[in-house]
């Protein structure tokens, strides 16, 4: 290795005003590693840093991604929110809902097993009916009584039912 000095003493001009700026001139013969040891806490001097990986790149990427999300985050306007509830009547097919109905039956079985072990009427009242095959028994509108079909959409007081003629019926029940 090169035998050149790693550090040298301060210039004379700085040594003359060192007491004014808070520097203590010294003629220490300590090596730089020993001098740094006086200033760095003991816990930070351990060799644990050799065996751990500290990546600053991950934190930089995380900060960039959160900033990009904030810039790109846009809410839906009222027209777009209403459009979420619009169903295309052309694409609805009664036969395609049979697998969804089978999935709903397995969901219902699991809920009923839970209710058998621990009675919970509230859980039954809040059961999800999407995909269920329904028969309208009573309604404020007498023309929809007797309608059968798969429940496609549910809102606060309304069910939308797809009947076997691929017609979407929705009314207050």
C-alpha cells in the first residue's frame, strides 16, 4: 500500500483562529480509525453491520411509489359511479349463472354450518344473495309476484333478477 499520509495538520491560519470557531488544535498521533471511535457510539462500532444488508434503494422506491399513487389517484365522478351499477342486458345469459349459483350454494352451506354451531340470526339476515335462485312471493308491485330467476344485483330496497328468458327484471320487493 502507498505510504502517503492519510491526513495532515490544519493550516496555520485556521490554528490561529481555532479557539474562535470551536476547534481544538491537537498534535494527536492517533490513527483516523481511533479518532472516529471517540465520536461514534459503541453500539454503532460493532461488526454487526458486516452481516446485515442495508439497502437504501428499497426505501427510495417505496417513497417514489407512494408519491406516484398520490399524483395518479383520481376519484370517479358521479356519472362514472352511477355507471358502475348499469348492467349490459345483451351480455347477461341465464345459463352462465348456473356455476355462480352452485358457488352460492357452497357459500350458503358454510354459513349454515356456522349458524348450527353458534346461533346467530344476524348472520342469516345479512347473507349475500348474489347468485341465488329466487322466487318472488310478495311485493308492493303485484305484477312481479311469481317471478323466478337468479339474483344479479342488490341495492337497499331493490333486487334485479335475471329470468330464464334472459330478461333483467328489477323492482321494489
